[in-house]
């Protein structure tokens, strides 16, 4: 996983944080898939 974007404009950051304060974050934003098993052995 890597960073693909960065929000640095203070006005935009403030707007995002105000939105989360009013509406909360969606549950889907915190979804993480379960662990995977080991890779299949090559035949």
C-alpha cells in the first residue's frame, strides 16, 4: 500500500474534518479483508 494523494490545502482539510464531525465516517471506510492463507505450491 502506498500514498497516492495528499491533501495539503488548509481550507480543504477543514471542510473534510467538518463533514466527518457532522456526519461521521462510514463503516465501509474501516473495512479490512481477513487474512489470506499461504500461496498455493507450484505444480
